[in-house]
């Protein structure tokens, strides 16, 4: 370093500057400039970090959200309370009151739903309990199973067929009240009664709550 003092009392490196840089900003010769000797940026020119972050946040908020393909919302359904209209739906539907489960025959292991009122059993497609393709069962109303909702009881009674059917091995010629696990023999098919409505539960009490 060639330390030189100018006429105004400033010290500078004569190897780097042709004249005092403090006095007039003299032109710099084609010499390598020290990394530390460059001009310092004024504090007034520095960027406020908080302002920069706030500007970025405002910019992100102004970006519109991408729309689903096709330009419409795929889920436009309104959220509904689980309690809304629950009683109305219950009244309009015909709830299951029990099942007949096949324990022997063509439909072994299958279940047939029973509703309140009369349930006609036969092999016709319009029967409430349809034992389709079972030739030992009459087409129309071989037997009838009734659920009486006021007393909450199940009753078996003869249908309109000439053929007979049995409950627990006894022929049914007049109405017979049924209980859980009673077995009906209709042709070659055995059906066990499994109640849904019993002393512990019935749909009428649910409607009143």
C-alpha cells in the first residue's frame, strides 16, 4: 500500500487511486480494487425487512384460489344436522321389525325381512317373503306372518294355499303367537324367527322420544 496524504489532509492509497477519493471522486485507474474499498450503501437505501414481509403477505392474499376443473364446485351440498328431520324420515319409512332366517333348505343361511302388518310367504315374486324356485312352496300366500305393532307381537296364520305349514312341528290351522327362535316349516324350507322389535325395543317408542 502506498499511503499518501492529500492537500486537504486526507489519507488514501496512491496505488489504488490516482487522486484523493475524498476530495473529488477522481477517476480510478485500471487497477485491482480492494473488496473493502468499494462505496458503502447508504442506510437510507436499505430495505426494511418487515415492510418486505408484509408486502409478500399482501401479495399472497391477493392471489385467487384455483377453481375446480369445469369452473364449478364439485361439493355444493349443504351440511345438514344429524338431528334435522330425523323423526320425519322415521315416520315415512317402513322399518324392519324382524327377520326369518333360513336354517334348512334351498335358502340356507339367508334372511328375509319382516315389516309391521302382514307379511305373505310364497314363491311368487310379489310375495313379501319370496322363496323363489322352491317348488314345495305355493306361489301365492302359502303362509302369513303378522307383526301387530300395538301389542308388539308376531303371529303366524294360514295363508290362502291348500298346502299346510308348521310352527315347531305343529300344524297351523288357526293364528299362533310366535316367540323368538320359533321355527316355521314351509314345504322343504325351515325359517327361524329373529325379532327386532321385542320387550326391549319397538319403533313406536322411538317415534315418541
